[in-house]
C-alpha cells in the first residue's frame, strides 16, 4: 500500500473525528460566547471540513484501487492543504 493511500485514509478519518468534536464545541460551548455570524461561520467551516475529509478518504480508496496515480496524489495534498487553510482560517476568525 502506498504511503499516500494510508496517509489520506488515516488523516481523513482523524479530520472527520475532529469535525465531530469541533461541531459539538460550536453547538454547546461556543453558543454563548460567539455572535450569530461567527457561529454561522464556525458551522460552515465544520461542514467544509466534513465534506473534504470524506473526499480525502475517497482519494485514499481510489489510490488503493487504481494504483499510483500522480493526479490523485496531487488532489489529495491540495485538498488537505485546503482543509487546513480554509477551515482553519474560519475557525480562527470566528474565535
């Protein structure tokens, strides 16, 4: 199994679990301390993280099925960077 295959599967699963935790944090702990627009941004970042973590897992599965495909690897790395840059910046802005 390729390094990227394992990596994308594991990191995708970790990001999904983190998304559940961050969603719960937003729904329970941050409702009193964030404005409505900041909370809406937080929820959008969680949703974005979920979808792209699922995409990362799908890329890991496709790499396993199709073999060493460079465009898939690039897509995975770019998607991972997008999760951290986009969702991460929204989380920081909301706080």
